[in-house]
C-alpha cells in the first residue's frame, strides 16, 4: 500500500495535464471568451485506434454560426509521432446530403464507416497507403454493404478473420438495429411504410416504459444486435452488398424495448478454445427482460456463440445456447469488454437494483472456468470505463476522485488501483503498448484533446541496490484541435477549496475569479453560484459546453461550484448521505460554502449574489427560493428543475430513481419523504426573481415541473421569465439554442445584479 501511494504521488508530480506548449497558446488578456466562442470550438469524439496502435481515427463535430450548420470531419492521426505531420482529413459531412458515423478499423490501414447519403444507409471503407516520408494517402471509398431502409444501424464493431490485420481481411461486422418485433430486418422498409400510412397516429401500451429521455417507444419495435459477414475483396465483396443479416439472440427473445446499445453495451471475440470451426462469442447487456423497465435498473449480460461463415459463405449458424453470466441479483451493468485473448469477459456492476448511484464494481467472468470475480470490492470509488492491457494480464480504469476523473491501473483482484494522473478529467484511455497509452483529457481551461502517456522504468544509479525504484512518466500533447480558438484568451484554471459542511464533513468546491479580478482590490464583483445536477454528480476539472465555468468567469462573474453531500468522487458514504435528504445536508453544505467564500474573497459583493442550477441543481434553486434567508441571493436561474417531488414519481420515466432517493418505497406507502423536501410546500416564502428554463422533450423532468414553478412565481407577483425550447430534452444540445440559452441567462443576471461585463452585454444586443 505504501509503495502504491508513493507511486501515485510521483506520477502526480511528474505528470501535468496543464503543461501545454506555450507557443501554441499566445495570450491576449483583453479578449473576452464568449459563449459563441465556446460553442464554435471543435468537439472531438474518442479516438478509434488501429489494431497495431500506430494510427487513430478522430471524429470532430463543429458548428458554424455563419451557416447555422454543424459538420463532422474524420481525421487520421499518427499515434507514434507526437510532433509529426498534421492529421489527414479523410471524410467531411455535407449537411442535408451526406453524413457518416461509427468508424471502425478493418485492418491496420483500412477503416469502415456508416455512410448516409440522402435516404441510403450503407457501410463503406477506405484504404490508406504510405507516400514518401511519413506521408499518407487515401484510396477511393469502397462500397461494402447496404442496410435495409429504416433499420437505423449504429454502434458498429468489426472482428477480423486474421490474427494479423496488416492487410484488409474478411471478418464479422456487428451493429445495432431498430426492427419490427417478429419480423426479419429485411422487412423493415415495408413495415415502416405501412406504419406511416396506417391512417391514425395512435400508440397503445400495456406496460411502462412508454417513453425514455426524449423518445417515445414504439410498442411494436425492438432493438437487436445483428451480424454480417464482410469478405475481403473481389466477387465475394460484390455479393456481400446485400448480405444475410443474422440476429443471434432473436430466438431467445433477448432484445431491448428502448435504445440500449452503445459500443460499450456489447462486445464480440473469437472463441479460441473452440477447435471445430470459426466460432464467434457475442455478449450483450440489456434490461432484465423479466422486470418492468420503469421500476428496475437491473441489467443482465447474455452470452452466445455463432459459427461464422468461411471465406466462401455468407450465413451464420447459431449454437442456440444463450447463457446469462451475471448473478441475477444486482443493479445495472455497463462497459462489457472481452480481454484481448478472448478468454475473460469484464464489466462494471452496481449491486443494488433501482440504485443508479450505488457503487460500481469491476467484475470479470472466466469463460473457461465459468466463474465470476469481483476485483474492486474494497475500493471506495466507482469506475466508469474499462480498458484491458495488451497482454490481457491487468486492467485500466477511469474513475472520479475529488473533482477529477483519473486513469488507474489495477493488477490483481483485491488490490487498490494506482492512479496514472492526479489532475484533469480523462474521458478515454487506450493502451498502445505495455507502457504507452492514448488518453483523452479535458480541463477547466480546454476541451478534450488527445495525449500520449508514457511510463518509463526506474533509473538506477551506480551502487544503488534498491530494486524498488519509482517509475517516471511523460505526458505529451498529440492533438491541438482547440488551440486556434483559445489562442487569445486567458482562462482560469480553477482553485479547489475545502470547508466543513453538514455533519462536520469535509466538502470541496471550485472557485474561479472573474476576468479582470485582482485579489485585495476594492472593486466588487457579482457571484454566479452554480449547483450541479444528479444529484449524484460533481463539478470536475473538465470542459463543458452546457455549464462552462470559465464562460461565466469571462463575463465578469466570480464563480463558485460546490460538490455538496451526494456528489460523486468522495466515497460512497458521501454519495448515499443524500438519500431522503435532498433539501437537508446538501443545502447546509451550500450555505456553509457560500459563507466560506464570502469570508475568503471580500471582493465578492454580498448584495450581488446569483444562483443557477439544472436538474437536481434546478430543484435546489426552487428549494433556495423558500429558504433564502441565509444566502441572500438576488436572482435565480432554474433549468429543468423539480418543483413538486411527490408528483415527479408519476411523471418521470425512470420511476425507480425517485423511489430509491426517497427510501425505496412508493409515495402511497410512505408519502412523508416525498413531501418533506418538496419546494412547492414553501411557495409562500418565495420572493426572489427567477428565470425558469425547460425543454419540451425532457421526459426525465417533464416540462410541467418548470411551468408549475413559473406559475408559482407569477401568482405571487415575483419578477420572472420562462424560456422554453420545444425540441430540446433535459439538455440544450442544438448550438443555436445553446447560444440563445446563454444570451438569456446573462441578460437575466445582468438585469438583477448589474452588467458584469459591459463589452459582452453590448454583444448580446447585436448578435
């Protein structure tokens, strides 16, 4: 344990996420970083790494406020040359005509993707080849296969036939599709047309779910995993454009009523222990088919095998045997992943059904021994992602810890993981070798960029007999997508602070000074006090396009973002202390944190305090409305917040969530906890001006909650405004709508606490 702590400290000191090349970031301190600047920055997806680890596919999306369109581009990047040639542009979408998604590698120099051209959806591929010194050239796109119209394919994965993937090879392509129950995928187009022409728009359900997040469930359709064979080339490839699609789990009735399948929700590998032919093992995780989706979070993992066609064939043959490898007595599972050897299946699992914030554990299943092993039983953190070492002997994890998401290395079950970094927020990790990794990292000062992390063996000096030397590491920037957009601004890194909260617990928060702030000056600044959602979530050293702390600081607001009771990354006891306590300890933490900051920073004007929050943060805004005597906020912003917690049980689509948060029983059996912390019971105390924001497709916290809060404000004659986005869900995702969101939020704040930034206030009037 001592050695692990020393290694962690050494790595923390030796590795700095913020150590970016200053030549790439020349600062002009007079430039204001506006919401439009933030929203116009490129947004990279996690890099898809080639089989040999030398190349990667990076998809960027970027919005243009001039054209009002968002485009996507795919770039090939070299992972073994951090200072080498620029990434190669391979694809670029044309809004309304051509788009692509789900890039996968077919070999070390061939990649495939879903091509959407007008109404046609297909898989295409492109070959890469070297041209001179470090050069890469792209061959013309090649059409591989067509998808049935209306099947909505997504989440592509590819399993190559060859152990060596240096050349384009045949293999198995897997994908998710939305199909009609009891029909073949080839029937999708005909059934879609019949449904569209049915003469009415009625939908009938006999059980929940009827909708989830922002989509209504079609009671006659399900989501399934399909397989198709991809030949290498020649006549077979031409024939494969209309392949035979195979659904391995169809006969067993294993499908999902709502969209479950992302690339981490299923996986496939070759069955190397089977010597009688080419057999593929496929694992999927879906909601337990024997339980109602709305009242249960439990997911099960199912495993099956299929015989893949030989090079001359096109059809699959299922073994018919489907095995459930989870215990059956747990909560949700995620991130299912086979190890590189194909002998062990791993996943993350919560132990309690209905508790989506229960501690997540790493579990593995030995396919030969048919035994499960829990690796992180004693670790008081919840991992969120899994990556196996190249040699299949150890595992890398991502997990939250005290305001960051960090990469960890875990060597054996029962051991404590060792962090590889101590700052920033890592969103993805891919081992490229035994001691070399590709990381996606963001901080409060920059969006996600890609880095190469190298861990080196310890150096020994002459006469040194100690064989247990600490390793050292090096973190190198690989991509610089956002550097041009950040070149002339100076963003705050954020300062962590700790204070005593409810029950004497240590509570952490972030402080960002406003642009132009000088410690000890006589100038007074307004405060933006931000409250996160969840409630089991956290403010991290990370970039956000929805609640960007630096955007608020750049408009002249001091920013405070506290992680109160219920926040993640501080141990499970801290998380679960919010159960049946929504307006209790978290409220006390926020009050104590505000008082601490006002004492530490007298430059903040106590008469110009504002508070903003979304989801649970919006709930807390409504709670503060009735309990503002200790905080003295002058204006509120409530985004998709809860107003009446009792009726939320009957409104939300994930009914298990409010039930668990309120003690595990429905309100007709125990109404008291639902009523105790409900903001609507304190409307008689409301008096503070508030901006209420809601999305029309928010099925998590339906818009009637926001309308109710606005009605309460209006009925009491309190200055208030209602901002409504009819096509947005729980989040405002459209960049044009997001810009309007920011404009209205800052317009509201400026009305009640003064123009924090006159230059930006003027820009609002002319945009």
